[in-house]
C-alpha cells in the first residue's frame, strides 16, 4: 500500500499564516512549506484541510477518486467543509468516484451541515454519504476496517484511528496528546499482528509534552512507542513517522535529522511517500 503524507504542518502551517518570527521569515526565504496535515493511505484519506486543493495540484492527487474520508475532529485545519460544495454540478465533472463516504464524529457532522447549508446543491449532496462514528466503535467499509479510538485534544470527542486492510495495520495518532487509558485498553483488545505503520503527532518536537497537553512531542512519542512495544503492537518492522509540526518548535532540517537519529523515527515532509 502506498502512503502519501500530503501535509505535515500544524494548524497555522509553516511558515505560519500571520507570523513574522525569525523561523517563519527564514522558512519564507528558503521556500520551505509545511501545509496543514492530511494523509492518504491508499484510497482512504485521513482529514481534509483547507490545503487539500493545493495538495491535489502539487502532488498530482485525483481528489475526485477519493472514496473514503476519515475525520479525526472538527477543527478547521482537519475538516474544511466548505470545499465539498464544489464536488459536482458545474464545478466538477466526470468524477472518478461518484460517491464519497465521510466517517466522522457527531461534532464534525454538525459542522459539515452548518458549513455547507447555504451553498450545497442537492445533486452534489447526493454524492456524499455521511457516517457517524464514535470512540469504541469498529466500522467496516469496502476493503477497510476502522476502529475509532479516543484522543486527548480540545474538541468534542476527538478521535484517532486503527486502520486495517488486507493484512496491513496502521495507527494514525493526530491530533492527540498522551493517549487515554481507554485507547490502550481498546488496542489491547484488538490485538493482532504488530502494526506496519504508526503516524505520530509531533507538534512540540523537542519541546516538553506537559500533562494534559492536546498534542505530543518526541518525549511523549517515545513513551507511547515503548508502551506499544511492550504490548506487542510495535516491533522492528513497524515504521514510525512523526508529523504535524508547529512553527513554534522550529522544525529545521537539522532538528528533524537529530530527531530521526535520536528516536529512530521518520520525519515526514509534504509529499513524502512510503510503501507498507
């Protein structure tokens, strides 16, 4: 399965939208861009930020072929619903996949209805199926099985996902701080073979992850991975990718190389491809 990290920045992007700090000025001068987080696992996309159009153009992604979309939470940088009014009518012809199925929690589905109410045409809406999901549930669709896990983030019932397809097992952990104990209990129940890939929130990078934080840094990444190893969920073949970097953490190339060497992880960049 091909995995494509379309965007690897936090909510404000890099360089940050309105920021004039030294790091962002340098990123602009270097042409260094990290757009808002979006990850494509084969034909399943996790999250749909305001930068999805840019991702499609930049990386040659056919968004009309997108069949399944799993939404972690309702924050704008992860679910920019206004773009969906353009999925049909005179705005989009000859869609590769006539139907898009969106799996999201109750808050995100409310945001979808609110954000598209004025401009969504009935013929466009008929091509979008909304499926409510909740922490603790397991959902099967097409070739996929998705288990929704509780996250620690400032949203109503934020989610992270265990994704399974054709023997491949992926754990997607953005946006979240330290995982709740309930999530570990659910993963223990799911058991199965070690994970092929873990995508980790690393907003803070080398910064400390405080208790109750809604994101992780490398310190919490390491604690989380160690626990997965003890549970038999991660082993030597498991790829460990860090993403969702904030400009406040100054994720320079040098710092990301240091993170890779110190923690044995892969630092994602916009457009990075992996095979699992």
